């Protein structure tokens, strides 16, 4: 199983993402520079964290014009698993591949800590190995992670099951929201479920030596999605 | 007709209802300086774009298109465009 990890000028989690993908899935991963036109023969796509294009104008805003984004859009349309982590989540929102936007943290501070998130759906490419309601511990590190949507769009998102993760307490209860995100939303998906974005960093929690393996289970979930896709579409 | 140079000044602000932590922090700082009259502060961006266009309306239409396509994120932000003539284009 091959993953393409897209690298923009200013990305800084691409090597962690490659390492974590290899550790978690046993597959291989290739870095793809943002000026490339294709993602090669990738089965899955990861947009890693960082400060792509210097976060100029708005975090993620300028990436839409990188050539590689046309290939990412095609991959998304074709049903491949696409994961946006932190800055990658911001990029997918700005590109219109995911709903919503990420504003400055409510407390104004850059937050760098471990958080608990509750899995709200197993019906995505990146949560198939998780049970609904399952609480994961993952690290976050961001200054602009406050998820926001206008009220009608928020209702529509919740109704279609588009909320993938919510910040929570260790027992899965209400609370634990580190950045003021609307409705405690930490991650969302597109209607087809193959494109997921989240603020926490699964690639930083993919081996026990580094303090946790919950993130590895997110990455590994993509394997099942790709296998099912192959069965369905040949 | 020769195109003219216009300066489009674009103000981008968070939409009403979107929490503005920067604005809140600046409000608190102004209060700390003794500016008790301050009720609310919103912090946004100002973008100046020099364009050549047939007339001011065309320049405004261009600037508004740029706002929709890139300069503002419609989920979070509103924009306002002001257009001024800036001399003859080279």
C-alpha cells in the first residue's frame, strides 16, 4: 500500500508522516513536491502539517494554486483516502474539499499538548478500524485550529454524519475543547467519507516508544478502505 | 480608451458572529491604557491592489472577483472594496 505525502514550501511534518505511515501500515510512502502534476500510483494521500506557503494571507489559502492540488482533487473525486493533518486540514478547507474554516484559537495561544478526541463515525476512510464513541489520545500543536461553520451549514454537517472527531474528556464526556472550536469539532469528512481533515497529529502517535499508538490506527484504517474500494471497483 | 491605474483598497474583517480573539485582546489592552470609551475592536486585514482598468467600476468588479476567489474566506470573513484613481497606466 503506497501513500503520497504532499510537500509544500513550509510543510514540516512530511518525514514524520512517511515514517508513521510505514510503521503503521507496513506500506511505503513517497514525498510529492507541490509542483508535481501527479501523485504517481499512490493508494492514499496525506497532506501533512506545517506552515505551507508561510501561512501567508490565511493558513492554507495559497496552496489551492499549487499544481499538485489538481491531482489531490482528482484523487478525492476518485474515492482515494485523503487525510489532511493540522495545516493539511486547513488546506483542504481552503481548497473546498472539506467544509468549514479554521480560525485563530479562542485563547489566542498556540496550543501544544495531548488531547482526547471521541470518534464520531467509523464510516470514513480513516476511521474504519475505530469504534464509534472510542476515545483516542493524540497530540495537537496549532495556533489556528478553531473550527467554524455558519449555523445552517453546521446543522447540515452534523445531520449527514460529517463530524469525524470531537474534543472530549478522558471518559468521553463533554469538554476538553482546547481552541474554542464550534461544537468541539476536531475533524470532519466529505460526504463520501474518503476525505478527512483533523487538527490532531496521528503521525506523532503511531508507535508506543513515542507515547501512543492511537494515531497509527487512524493511518491503518486506510488499508481497509482501499481494499474495499478495490473489491467494489475492480 | 486608455486603461487607467486604480488603487483598490480591500478591507477584510471577520463576519459578525465570528469570535475575534485578537480584537478581544486589543480591547483589553486599550481598556488597560484607560480607554474606557472602547466598546469593541475587530482586527482584520487591509490589502492594496494596483490594477489597470477601463474605469472605476471595472476596477471594482476585478477587485471583488479577487476577494471571492482568494482574498477573503467567505466562511469566516466579509470584505469591503474602495477604489481610487491612481494615474495613467504605463
